[in-house]
C-alpha cells in the first residue's frame, strides 16, 4: 500500500520543508497538497520551487493536489472568497476556472497524477443551471489538466450536487469521460453509507480520502476513532476494479494531535487488513 498523507492535517500552517521532512520520517512516501493561500501559495513560483526541492530531498512523491475552495484570505478573516466551478454567475465562474488553472499549472514543474475537485461549494442542492455551469468549466479544465498529465477526480460531498449518483450522472450525461472520481469515505458515512456510496462510484474511483467521523459532522478523525466499520469499508475498497490510492485526510485535533506516529500505526493496520 502506498502511504499517502494529505497536508490538510497542517492546513492552518505554512507548508514548509520541515513539515515534509517529518511526514517522510513517519514512513509516508507521498502527499496530497491542499491548495489554500495561507497553507500553500500555489501562485507563487518561489513557493512551488521550494515544494519541488523539499519533495526531492525527502524522497516524497506529489500524488495529488486538492483544488482551492477559497481565495484571497487575509489574517483578519476566517475564510476567503468561495471558488466554485458551478457558479451560475458567469464572471464568478470564469474567475474560479482561472484560479484552478493556476493550481493545475504546478504540474508543469512538479508532476502529480490527480487533481481533486468539488463540483460545488458548501452544501448545495441539485440544480440544472449549476450542472450546466460545471459542465462548461470542466469541459475546459479537463483538457487543460490532460495536457499537463493530470486527471481531474471529482469528490463526493455531503450535498445533492456532489452526491455519488449525481457525480456519475454528470459524467455520463456530459460525456466528459476523462473525468474520474475521488471517493471520500467520511462524506459517504454521513450520507447514504460507505458501501452503498462506493458501489455507485466504484467504476470511476481512482483515489480515496480516508478519515472517520460519527456520522453527523465532517470531523476528519483518524480511522477507528469514529463509527465507520473499517473491515467492511476496506473490503469494499479492495474489491474495486481499479484499487484506489488511499489518502489519509485528517484534521488537526488541537495543538498536539493527531501525531504522525498515530497515522503511521493506522497505515500498519490497513496493510494488515488489506493483506488478510
């Protein structure tokens, strides 16, 4: 099993070489970098060069990027301006597409396989106008990504727009067959359940976000700290036509945790379970 950690664990810190060094020391061999300005300033060539240098030094692969969901954050604000490829306002949608292209351009200097993208922003209801807007955005972005060796993977989210069946219908209807899916196990647990959600998505899943919760809030806990039944969940993931990469996407739970050692032990358990 390729051990991959999302830098979401460090989302409130600058992504530094020191953080990447600690990740490598914990026996992870790849990362998914979360694109937010405060954490990783993807528009800054100096920051991108620093990332490339650190990945090479610590022998870490860049597995994927998580698309930015906000931009123009400032120290005095908790959040930034939403970025949504399904925005029905043309100017805002074009602005979102441009921002996502800036993140995709990283592949020109630091290659990576997958770009994880939400269809909408926040909890959104199913709306034909939003699907049309998303189609226009992704028709362009999928070509832009493919030219850089990147596959866009749409992530299931706990709302109607990003529901597993909705994502499958979107790809089937638009014939954007270069698009793949990212299975977020925690989001599935909050909605229709892990196994049933994965069954809907399984033929297009290439990567998966792994974390736990208690079925109500998107807590991003360590696996086995919530109520997901991991034996059944791993059995479902292991039985996919194309076994997805498993990316630990854990949220910081206070100043001291969870520790990288705890994450390493979870990977050990996963390997034992998948091997059995």
